[in-house]
């Protein structure tokens, strides 16, 4: 160890970190929180009664642990899913009196068709360039399908988030681009690995037209038929955008004994999409941040700096919660020593994605050693803020950590009806809680704040 490492991590602190790790590996607190959030409360989209129940539940649970809890108000969009169905009514060499069902779901922010739907020709494009070439004349009045294929090989090789980023831009920006060219509706191929004909929802920039995601299987079907001739679809999507709702970020402080003004923020997001119950995205993240506080209380370890647990609202449908926090707290960002978020599932943690100075990573080597026995010791430099809700803090210079999970199967379930409690392996969730709690307490207790 270097002199600085020894000064920051004396033997007693390293023993405490090892005790925290061991306590987490034998603790089912986080799992019980995920089970309550997903099974007793259920899906938690922004503005919903369940999101409100989740805020109250997490606030109470953290109060019971002895933390000082504030609910900080956030205005959130309130979008609710309606009817959703589609069928191909015309296609090459169709059998008499037959149709083909298309499995789809509305994207967050989608406009609505009339109650009895619309019928229009389908055009299939592989990228924005192709759509641009078709121009207004080729697109107006049609249903556009963006058929960008999620790169499963990248995901299998450990680059799932790269594959996601490549495909997801069609989900977020495609509908608006199609609307600008006069499209009647926009569809995207579902983003992800799921191969049980599951559609994948998610945020899409509101474009004023109906916008949905068809399953990968149905995208293939339409793409194949479209190469043979004309394809027409009857499409019904009737979501509604209601008035913005009042919701909250849950902010809970375990006050520091020496430097209560310095904050180490541990977080996940409380809202979820509505198709599943938001277990891996992101009840797990909230629960492991909660467990860090629970372990410190149980082991009677008082952090030197304030450990702040945050359950963010509205990560999924625009990020209103983190925007409100930035607005209310940006003057305190110089005193935010570090920000951590877990929002990449609950599979085995490999360590952390980090956005900070190399010298900060270097100083943390002794913490890596504590996490090595569970394989959660990677400190991987990232070019981007490693978490949507901590992005503004990261951009303001706060050292940022995102728990880096094994993401190979994350996009099998993410944003689909299959994001449910059974996808969480209790032993892996305990490893995640260990990684978050060890790093959180280390950052609270080391002698110096991380260099920035
Ligand atoms: Zn998420």
C-alpha cells in the first residue's frame, strides 16, 4: 500500500469493511424489500398509486432504521397504458378471410389512435437514412416500422449496454422522426434479447402519433412479408397522457459523526415500467442501497460522513426526480463526496463503472481487495456518467460509481412483462448489497475525500 492508501484505510477500517461484506452475504433484508416492492406493491410507473405506495413504504422502512427521511417533491408525467392490439389485414399470398396477429405494446409517451384503431400500409426501414430517402411522399399516412436488430452477440460477450445503446435510439427518437415525415404511427422492433415474443416498452420522445414496440418475432414477420409486397395493418393503441402528478424522491440520511455536511449518496430508482413489476429495474437498486444503511445500523457502525440513501422517482419516463434533486441541491454538489447508483439489474456484481480521476481509483485499491473474494473488485473507468440519476452530479465533478453487474441476460427481461421477482437470484442480490455497502462505508470513512 502507498502512504496515502495506508492513511485512508487503516487496519481497523479494513476490518470493518470485511465485517460489512460478510454481514451482507448473510442478510436477506434487500431481498425482502424487493419482494415487497414487486409483489405487494407491484408495477410503479410515475404518477401511479403504486409509485406513491412505494414512496411511503421506503420512507417508513428507512425511518424504522433510524435515518432522517425527507420526501422531496417532484412533478412527474402521468401516462397510462390503454388498449393495445394489432393485426395484419393485408399481405402477399394471404389465405382467404385470414389475418395475422402482431404482438406489441405502447411506448411511454405514445399518442393514441381512435378507439377503433387505424388501418394503414406498413413500411419497414432498417435505419434513419432509409426513412429519410423515402421522404414525406413515401412516409405520409403510413405506419413506419424501424427494424433495428439488437445485437445478441454483443450482449452474450458482455457488451449488453453497447448493444442496447445502438438499438434504443430508434425507440427514443424514431417516432418523432417518422412523425416529422407525416407517418400515421411508428413502431420499433423491441430492444433486447427476449425471444419469447415479449414486447419491450420504454421512453420515447412524445411525437404526437401512436408509437409502439413489436416483438422481434413480429418485426421479422413484417420485414419478410414486406419484401414480397404490400402489407397493411390495423392498429389500436389508446394510452392517455393525464395531468402531471405530484410525487417524491425519498432522501434518507444516516448522519455522519465527524463531517455530517459531507455526503456519500447511494441510490436506485423507485419507479418502474408497468408491464412487469420492476424487480431488476430497479427495485433491486433501491433495496441494496437501503441494505447498506441497515447493515451499518445492525453492526453499530457510524459513518464519519453522512450516508445518504436516495430512492429516485421517474428515472424511466423523463428523469424528473434527478432533475429536481439537481435543481434543489446543486450548490451542495461540492460537498457530495461520491454518488453511487445501481440500475443495471441484480445479477452477480463484477465491481463498479467509475467516472473519476485515475488518482481516485488508485486510492481505492484497498477497498478493491475487500471485494475481491466475491469477484466485485473491478473499478472500470467509464467515459459516461455511470447512472442516469447521478449523471448531473457526475457532470458537475462528483466522483460517480455505477454497480457493474453481469449484464448478459439483463435485456432478456428489462422493460418487459417478465421483469419479476423470480429473475432475482438471492445470493447474487446479497453480493450486490455487499458491494454497495462496502464501497459506501469506505467512502464515508476514509480520511480524505476522493480527489476530483
Ligand atoms: Zn432503470
